[in-house]
C-alpha cells in the first residue's frame, strides 16, 4: 500500500481567498482600534461636560450659601477660613486665582489650591478657570477650559449649546475646523 504523496509547487503563493481573509482581519482590527479611540475621546468630552456642570453647581452653591461669587467674595477670609485673600465684591470673577481656593475651602470642590498659582485641570489636561471674560464681546462669568482640541470644543458646544463657536453660552476662541490640530480655549458662561 502506498502512501499518498503531498504535492508541492516551487514558488507557490497565496490564493485570492487567503489574501481576502487576511485583508478582512486587518480591516476589522483597524476598525476596532479606531472605534476604541473614538470611545476614549467621547469619554473625555463627557468628563469635561460633567466637570463644567459640577463647577457651575459649586459656584451656585457657594453663591447661595455666602451671597457672593467664589473669587469675588469680599468676605472670603471670614466665610472660608484659610483663604489667602478676598475679592472686590463687584459681581465679576476677575480674581480667578482665588475662585478654586474659595470653592475648595468651602467644601464645594475637592483639591488644594493656594489662591495664586494652583489651577484646576480638565480631563484633557488643560487648565480650568472660574472667571469673568473681560476681553471681547463674550462677557460674563463662566468656566474656561484651555487646550481643548477643536473637535472636543465642538462636541462640548453641540452637547451644551448651539454648536457655534462664536455664539451662545459655550464659546471658543476660534472657529471649529475639524482638522484635529487647532487648540481652543472654550468657555461655558453662566
């Protein structure tokens, strides 16, 4: 009884079906990686939105309790022991360095802030300020997020406001270009 012999071809290549299967697998892997990155970006945007909402609630709670805005509170040293300074009480949070310290010492946010150089940070890593925008026509007290990619700013604006960079309660320093390289300063006004 003879054994069946395997035939081998010198220089035999892959069949079209094998190449197609490999390409499909590579496509699925790339799609999974891209979807994963999209999920991470969406989670960061949701964190920034949640931070904005929480900070706005903290400012409102501070104002309800002390009848003054954090950072602008003319009696902050009496209201929140340990505060490094008082504001001028004019209703504008121009003393943005004091705002996180007043909020933290009042128990409205977590963290330790010295009132001069320590700032809050966002999920994206940029600085976050509770401030009054005295530059330009945006005016008013708000929460500013620095160093957000334009796509993050646009999503933030779309979810919280009108989706336009230059109008509404959410505004950016420039137009949204969707090229992923522009870093914007976005403010949520209250």
